[in-house]
C-alpha cells in the first residue's frame, strides 16, 4: 500500500516538467511602489512636509547622489501613464502607498487635504476602470514631520495618531479598496530609522530607538486593524494586514550553535514584529528579549531597553491581521562562531543579537550591496513562517532585483532573478503554503532612498532627466507580462519585439 501511495506521489510530482507548472487562476500578480519613491509633488496642493522632505532638504549629503524625491517619477502628474503600464503588463493587482502628509498635512486628523484625497481617488478609479485590484499601504516610511517633532514612533501617542489616520483612509477609499496593509517593513522603519542612520529620521538611538518604535508600531497596527474590523469591515468587506521584510536567515552549519544563532537573528530581523501579531503566545520573541534584558542590566540600565506589553496589549495585538505580507529579497547564512561576527555599536540590536553572517561569493550580486540571488530562499522563508504561525494567508508584497543606472533595457540578470523566484513560488505553493499573490518590486525605477537614483529596480526604466519622466519597458517587463498571461514560466521565452501593447480586456 505504501509503495502504491509513494509511486502515485512520485508520478504526480514528476508528471509536470517544471516549466509546465501553472499558477492558480486566482493568484494575484502585481507590482509594487511607494509614495515618496514615485510621486514627486512634494509640496503640491497643500501636502505637508514629511521626514524624507526634511532630511533630504536639510541633510542632502546623506543621499548617495545628493538627490531627493521632490519630483521622483512625478506620478502625481503621470498617474494615467502608470495605470497604462499596469494594463500593458496585464497586472491583476497594484500595490502602492499613501502619503500621510498629502492627506493629513499635520499628521493629525483635524484637517483633511482635499486635493490629496482627490489624487488617490483618481489613481484608484483609473485602476478599477481596468479591473486592476488596488492593494494599499498606509505607511511606507514618509511620516509627517510634525509627528516626528513630537517623537514619531517613539511616542506612546503614536498608536492613536495612526488609528486616526487609518480611519480617515478607510472612510475615504474603503468603498473601493479591499486590501489594506498598515505598515511596510517595520524593521526598516524601526531599526534603520531609529536604531541607526540608514533611513529617515536617522535618529541613531542605537540602544532603545528600535525597541520603542517596535512596540508603538505594533500597537498602532493593532489599533488600525481593530478599527477596520469593528467599524468598516461589515460595510466594506475588505481585509487588513501588515507587510514585514522576511529575508531568509538559515544556519551556516548544522551545529546547535548555528541553529540557535539563526533563530536569534530571525527574531531580531522580523520576529520582533511578527511574534506579537502572529504567534499563539503574543509579545516580543523570548530569546531575544531575554538577551536584551540581560545586556541592559549589565550595561547599567534601570530596566530592559526592550519595553514590555501589558497582558491586555498582548491580547489586543495577537491575531490582529488578516494576512501576512512578506517582502522578500535575499538570504544570509548565520553562525554563532566568532569569526563571522562584525562590529556593531554597543548597545544596539545587532550587538544584542551577537551573531555572525555569511553569504557565499558565488551567489549573483545585484547593484545593491545587500541584495544577492540566493537559492530557494522564498521557499525556506515562507515554509518557515507557515509552520511557525499556523499557515496564515500570505502575499509576497515585494520581490525584485536592482541594476545600475547605465545598464540599459536588456536586463537579463533581472529576468534570471524573477524566473528563479517565481519557480520557487511554485515550489512554495506546492508545499502547502497559503500564498495568494506576488508583487514585483518595482513597476518602474524610483527614488531608492539613501541610494537616490543610483540603484534601479524597475520593470520600466524611467528617464529622470526628462520633464515627463519618460517610462520605457525593459526586457523583463515583456517576460513578466508573458508569465502573467500564460500563468507559466517559460525558461526560453524571448519577447518577439520591444514594442509594448495592451491585450484585449485590459
Ligand atoms: C524595500 N534588506 O526595502 C522597500 O520596501 C522598498 O521601498 C525599497 O525600494 C526596496 O525594498 C528595495 O530596496 C528594503 O536589507 C531595504 O534586506 C533593505 C532590505 C530589504 C528591503
């Protein structure tokens, strides 16, 4: 009997050659962008100042090419062209973010900026005209400066500011938007923005910044989720989740030491934000919080640098998400061995974690130092979080590859990356992961934060020198279009020409 089952299994696994496997019909294929990276119009029509406006205007030297997002790809004026590109690709969905200060110039919900709301209405309505499902992120890193002046994410008032903003947003767009993402990448907000100098507001409060931010961010997420659940879901019928960056952190060797090191690194990278929301127990991850408590004591702090949640808060946060949004790009191999450790400020997150990391030199390198093409990393990351958190609904809300600005339109390295990633997505679905969508980062080249315009992630090239910010499809755009159309990955597909078209029905 077992032999029969085994051979049936083998036959069904091997029945389809890899390149004939299909994505399910209801699988959402999309692309992603973020407000500050594409919109421009930094002070147009009543928009308030945000932390990226402030930082790039007062500290231009922190951006590698001294640029800023004042104009970016000018989607504020080019939104119809953006939607035309979505139609060219044949997208099912488009993920974009709202600029908080464009809607609430002071951050506080006392005054709504009508033209800001109007802009997003136009963007959304234009997508819906062509059956493109909007997936909307409320916060992709552009905090209103006024709220930063009051402490931003370190303020215990942050959760209520965020809930107030979320209510305005649900109220304004929720009749048409059914996929809400509260925050994009808590790690990048909290560690990079508050615990180091790699994102605005470059606070560099290495000891407590990240942990204070993590607590208030997670509480803010839960407040927005419950507001939606209680007051909007019944009439609007949508879903609300969060997007966390989940790269894969596996053990370098099979030793117990490396397994433990990898677990601690995962807690430091994404467990801090996922554990309170998706775990049964709730609260911050145990091993890491024990380490921080112990270190804090030795360092003379009167209490742990990592704050705690009350039991009521834990209860409020636990389960407060309809799906797990995953941004995934790469992998690292983690070790407890001293030879792999590097220097980190003391005290800080990575000093607390105290593990080393390694990436094999043979993994292909993109234009971004941190981004290499790692084998099987989507499968490893997604099966891991599925097992850990009882198979939540997952969307990959970002995945993509960067090239150099002068690398042209023939982006075969990006095509190789996407094909490998999407084959790995199919492996992941076959393994039983409840994965329902994939958003490529990015629809078009955009302002890549501290790297300015020096790293390009677009399926479409953008000519930032031109007044119209002309968009031109790269070869990868044609390949992605064919994957979406056929729901298959043909390893040999060559676009017949480089002239774009819109298929009937799009
Ligand atoms: C994401 N990492 O950031 C952001 O959501 C986007 O805004 C950004 O443009 C895109 O990825 C490309 O950088 C990340 O170090 C930044 O692994 C860093 C990492 C991952 C994602």
